[in-house]
């Protein structure tokens, strides 16, 4: 089945130690999104790519960066994680003609110690 | 701007009770509307959608109708089950392939 895959599902990192979360998709969608979600609150958009066109939300901290080397993969880099960055990170995709819905991966839960 | 307002939770119901979760929106143009469900420890799953006025989305016994006149997209289910316990998010897409605008989510707990 076509899907959105996130690895790892659970990630533990130390305060200030860089960490990378990965997302891959087999849907061949041209748009990919990264969201941060805390405590079942609404997901908060961090970035999205329309093909290789990178779009950064105005309030996304500089500590967060993203890379999309090809259509299938997208990475979220947290350069110096703080305790406040502990959250669920969700990757989503959308694509196709007049396609409005987003397809989400299972998420990566990040713990910062 | 675009925004979504949904009823505050948590909502606790007995099994087989009727469910309504209210959702209203503000948008320019003609957005598409969605309900997503999130089970504990998982990502969001699309539950149902409607892309134009008077469309009814339905899935797994859940329904919602796109009401342009009242700018609403209320989620309903006639008889809930324990397995429906989750957080439900109402969302809109202003246009294709643009970020979704989410409501704050409503936690539903169904007890046997």
C-alpha cells in the first residue's frame, strides 16, 4: 500500500544534541509537510515543500531546519534540541490534481533528556 | 483569514450514544473541509471530507455535511463504540495542496 513512513517512531536525544527525523513516501506526492504536535493539541505547521520550493512558517524557530533531497524523502533537523522541543513530529503529504487532503505518517515521538 | 472553531472537549459518552462534535469555520473562497481522527500514539487519519457546499462526507458510520449558509461541518455518529475513543480534528484547506488549518481538537471517550 502507498503510504507515508516515519523513522524512528520514538527518538530520545540529549539536551543540545542534534537530531534528525526522517520521512519517506510512496505516494509520489509533490507536497510534503512537517508538523509539531504537543499533548494532542492541534498540529502546528513548521515547514512545507512544494516540490523543491521550501516554505518556512514565520514562527518556526531557527533551531529547526529541513531538507528534501528528492520527491520521496524529507528530513527534519533539530540543531540544538531543548526541553521544549519534546513533542510528536508528524510528516504529511498531498498531491495530484486538485488534491486537498493530506496523508499523515504515524509520527515520531521525540523525548529530550 | 482562515480559521476553524470546534467544540471544547473532553466529551464522554456511553456506548451506543449519539455523537455530535460541532465545527464552524471562517474562510475566504470555497474551502474543502475535513475531519481527521487521531488514536493514542498514532498520526492523524483522514476520517471524511467534503469539497463543496451541501456535500456529505461519510465513513465508518460518521457523517458530516458541508453547510455554507451556517459555515459549519458538524461531525455525527448515531451509535458510538468504545473503539471510537480518540481525538477528532476538524480542518479546512483553503485551496489545493496548501497547508491545512486545524481546529484545536476534541477528545472523545466512550465508556462501555
